């Protein structure tokens, strides 16, 4: 393309041959061409790996540049690590980390180039050196690093039976290495036991950090290049909340990860993804080790980075204090203003209360034993299946077992009433309300099953309303709602009051409405968040409810004032599921299990663990609790022993099963799937439930 | 056709982060996007064995559809929550155009649909490059055209879309 504007104008005139409109259009396009050279440069996802038959993988004995691969020694989600021999200019053993297929190779190479100098200067006794990097013949980048012959810090600590003081010493060394890198502008972003290797050097346990700078090269910065297809760098269990949610990440993200690692060392338990577990773990550690440990760990893993140690040095300094028998700074708070002291004092009391609760009730928390045999799953058969045309999932499902009816909002935004016996769609409810086409949003049934509550919205999605029907289908009440509704929850048996969680602008809140008048009775203070609570659970008193606030607090809210009556602990609002089991218990489902709380004392009474990511909990017949997991299984646990007693397998042909809904009083489950189907499934062995299996549609 | 497990794993890994931005609707959790891609693919694949080329082409198209469907159903949030409610796609094109206005996926979709009226081939290139993340060379292979043609079509499509999006209202 000609760059001289005059030449170009002449050329354009020539091409357009007198067509002024065409000439102008061409000029516009040329301008756009010049302005658009980076436009759409960052694809949503890369499917290129699909295109290549078998991406040439590296193999034993292969020589990559000056390095000969000896044996694979580790593998992560993004890369494989090899033990390799460097052949020239000197011979030595190195670790060679090669990126797996599928990442954006060009960007990685560019980023490595910009960081090469920083990495080369990262010389610290507790950081493994990065020697070199290059591109494998398959086009994938690799990194050559100092070979560290150590064990992960967790394994080392348990294998050598280190005492808490020794653990703290190790962590102090780690903090010093991390500080050193921070001073050079490098945040690790993926600190975890597997990246902290420990070996004996001169008889002293010496930690060495590996992968410094690599997480950053493999994954883009928030401010820079990422659009939609980005997987956050780091490992979920050790990742700070701000990193997990793509917030601004700074040195304090590493402090958080270090805090989780220390907690893991102290408790000896591998951390799950469930952040709610951590407060409990910290409290447990405090019980056995003394309060200072808990204070330090809790300061390091504070959910809000502003409440955390600002630097690893501060964290290390407090650990030093504990070892030396002094008071950690996190306890002394000498530099804080009076107000901050008061807040911190209140927090300390609260922490103390949690610890006290656990200590005083420690014996009554039933926990799944670690050495149990998992029951062999019984396979399930499908009794019926429906799949409305165009449906791609289910927004909301409610069951009235006695009437054998299910109510479900499809992604096509219709509220369907379904006969549980047959799978027939009895009616489509939105069509029967008003003249205009409204789109269904949520559905709920009152606990006495006499009222059906639904939220719908106008086709332009600008206004929403709440509708209450009796079970004959008569409209009892209708009023408008502000903002966008996330969850609804009838508070009393007859649903005279309904709680609604709302996103309004950039604020969210939970409001309670009087159903007859449509009047808003109470409202929580607004949270400054665009993430409205997804779960609302009515307290059996009919005048309060539980939810997880956007800040991650499990709170009980008064339905008459909107005020928080109690804070029960913490949970990750993006993953935890809150369910009421019965009048006296509710369940908080984390990533790998659930905690059952007593409604009266608001303390945990049962802790169930599961080997797979848990997506829901429900109470079953005979006082057992069922957890459903992402591997399409439902496991029943005994309430008295917390041990698993039976397991059901929903089968492998389901895609992305939603929380399976147990149909009370039967052995069947209503299973919603992302493929848009809804199925009734029952255990294979159950003879009483045999019914023909009509296919919907 | 069942997708081979390793293909599935690969796709899953690629899509893993995507819906974090839209996590608030529980029907759409992290891997949902991918499941939908696969599902839509499977329904198209019937019993005939498709080549990888066709598979990718089908994925790109499915991906675009799914994203647009989601963006549509998400519009409610965006309107009531203004710009923050669906951070993901609000920033999607805004970064690149730098004209102070944010474009979302639906804007792109509309412009792309118009482009396919003008020149279906260039629109196809955008689908493969942007929605399936193929390189120019891979795009050329998939479409059975030369890399030079693919590069030319890409440059044209990009300029055309940019012009359309920055000029709109």
C-alpha cells in the first residue's frame, strides 16, 4: 500500500474512475485499515490445537537446542517439566519446562523477551535460576531452569517431622526470596507447595522457589492483553480472591498464597478451594498452637488485600516474633489509629468467638473419616426426558412432590409446569399472564406449596415484576421490582413475605417485600458489588434469612430491619452453595464437601468431605444427607457418622449436570443438564419405580 | 460422533476461564460454554467422520452462536447494571477500538452479519480468527485458500468492521 498520501489519493481516484462515492468509501476503508491493525487481535479462545493431528510432543532422548531430554519429572496444566542434560557450553543437569500445546505461543515468546533481563538478574539463594528459553520445533516455548533436587515443602515438612518453629523458619526464607523478587518488580502469582522445593543444604533445610516469572509470562496481565479467553494464572486453592476474580494483583497476592501454604503446613491438611474452610482451619491451628499463629495466618490470608500484610517481609517479621516468643505485630497494632484498633479488636473478638465455638463444640462436629471406603455407585436409569426446543439450560427449578409437579424456567425463558410422573409439560405459565410476552426469570414455591412465585421481565429486559399465584393458577399479587433479580425466597410458609436479591446499577442488596401490598418492608445496606447473592435461605422463624454476601460473609439477615443479625463465617460467594436442609439445619457446600450448620446455635455440626467438586446438598429419607458432585454422582452420608453409605451414578451421557433435585418421598431425582434436557432418574435396582421411559418431544 | 477424550480435555482447558466473567448465572458455570460447543458439534456431526478442519470450522461457528446467545440473555444485566454487570464482553472490543466507546459482542455479531452480506469469505475469516483463535495460516488451511488470500481477507474484514463499529451512531 502506498504510504505517501498524495500518491495514494491519486491511486484511489484512478481505481474509483470518477465514482465519488466509491472513492470516499475506499478512503474511509483505508483509514480504518490503518487504525485497525491491532483490532480483534485477541481471540476469544484458541481452537488451533483441534486442527493439528497430533501435535509433535517432545520425547526421551530428543535434543532441543543444546539440551537433551532425559526423563519427565513433572506436569502441570500448562506445561511439562523434564530432567535434561545441557550439552554445551558446559555439561550440567537442568530442568526444562515446555509449554503444552494450546497456549498463544507468539504472545508468550514476546512476553518472555520483555522479561528476559529481569529473570536473568533474579539471583537469590532461595530462587531457582532461569538459564535460557527457546522454541521447540512444534512451536511451543520452553524454559531452562536450575535443577532443584528437593521435595515440595509440604512433603518435606511431614517426611522430616518439622516442628512449627522449623516450618516458620522455612517460610521466613521463602518470604525473603519473594521480597527479593518483588523488589525487582516480579510477583510470582503461583506460589504453592509444588513450587517451593526444600532440600538439605549443609544440613539445613533450604527452600528454593521455582517458576518465578513464568506464571506471568504464560498468562497476560489484567491491564494488558487479555480479553475473554484467559484462564487466571495460579492454582485455585492458593490463589488470592483478587487474582481469582481478575482483580488487581500486587505483592499481597503472593502474601496470601504464602499464608495458605503456612496454614497447610501447620494443619497438615491439603487446602481445598473452599475459602470458608480456611477460617475453620486457622481456628483449628490456633487451638492446637496458640492464638498468635492464627492471628498471623489470618492476617496473611485476609480476603481483602487491604487487611493483609502489605509485604512478605512484614509476614516474615511476625513469624520471627512468634519463634522468638514475642508478640506479632498483627496483635500489637501499635501503629494504627484508634478507629482501626477498635475494628481490629472487634475482629479479634469475632475470631475468638469462632475459635471458642469450635473448641467448645469441637467434640460435637462429626467429620467424614479420612480412611473410609467409598461405596460402589449404583447406576441410575432414566424414567423420562424432555428437551424443549432451543433450550440450553435451566434457570430455576422447584418441586412439589406431593402434587407430582415440577416448575422450571428454561433458557428460552418460559416457566413450564411439568408432570413428574410422565414428563409431560402441563402448561407454560408465562403465556397465561397479561397480554404481552414476558420472559420468566425465577420461580419459587412457598413451603406450604400453596403459592407459586415467579419473577418475569419485559422483552427489552428493562423492567421486572414479581407475581404470586395460587395453585389453581389465579393471580393473587403482582408488583414491580427494581433492578435485576438474582434470587427469590419465600420467608414464611404461606409466602406472605418474599426476599429478593437484586443487582441495581453497581450496587446489590437483599430486599424483603410484603406480597399483598408489594411494599418493600426491609432492605439490607447496599453492597458495592455487581455480584448479587445467588442463594437466599429462609430461617424457620419466618422472619430472617441466610445468605452469602458479596464480601464472602455467611450472614443471617433480619427480614424486618434488613440488618445483619449474625455472621457465621466465610465462604467464596462465587462457588459456595447455601441450602436449607430442614427446620434445624442448613448446608454450606464448598468445593470438596459440605458443612452442615445448626440453625439454633449457628455452629457447624457435621463436616462431610467428598473426593470430587460438590455442587449441592440435600436432605434425604432416613435422615441421610446427599451431596451431588460434578462427576455425576450423588453420595448419601450418614448424619451420625458423616461416613458415605451409598452412591448413585447418574451416568456418563449427561453434560454438565446441574444440582440434581431429589423428589421427596421417592428415590427419584430431577436432573437438569446443560444440554437443555430435564430428566427424571431413578436407581437401577429400585423395582418399585418402574415406569415406561417415554422420550419427550 | 463422540469427541475423543483428549480433544474434549483440550477444549475444556481452553474454555475454562471464559465464563468466570459471567459466573453469576448458575446455569452457566465455567465449562458450560464448552459443553455447548461440543453438543452443537455433535448434533451436526451425525455419523459421518468429519475432518479436523471441518470440526474446527464447526467449532468456530458454534462458538460464535453460543457467545451471542449468552450475550443476548446477559443484556438484561448489562442494561440494568450499566457497564459493569458484564465486564467481559463490554471490554472485549473497547480496548481495541480506543475511540472511547465500548462495543460488545452483539455489536460485533451484527457487524459481522452485515459483512457476510458484502463478502461472506472475509466474514468467515473473522469467525475463524476471532472466535476460534486460528492463525492466518491455519485459517487458510481450514478454508482451503492460500495464506496470502487469508491475510488479505483478514485485513479487509478488520478494516471494514472497524469502520462499521467506529462509525455507528
